[in-house]
C-alpha cells in the first residue's frame, strides 16, 4: 500500500522522466524547412509541423497562412479553421502532407 503523497510524487517523477530535451537544428535542416514551406505556401498544400513545448513534442497539421517575422512565429490554419501559432525556436520538423 502506498500513501497518497508518495503516489503523487512518484507520478510526477515518472512524468518528468518522459520529458526530453529540445533538439538543436543545424543550418541544413532550416534550409529543408524553408524549401518545404515555400513549396507548401506556393501550391497551398497542407503541412505537418512538429514542435517542442515543455519537454514534449506536439504536431499541428494545416496550411501555413503567414510567417510573422516580427513575432518569430508561424500562423497555421487547420482543417477545422482553428489558428495555431508555432514559434520559430520551438520548431523541430516540417513535412508536406500526403
């Protein structure tokens, strides 16, 4: 039997172990992202953005509507017309949808 306080601490420790560090991207990866986004925006093709947030990876699928250089973020419109904002520094991977 385990006390509730210990169980909570154990669960928090388990969640903390699942978290990963943010990968660093090199210049070649940024060039690939640029090429992929250029093609997607030119031909209005949907893209899958993988980004890092608080130790976890998340994905957003949609059309890249706008690149906001002032705020350093992508404006992504999903199929359900929801708008998502992904910061440049949190981006991990970009690929065209099939």
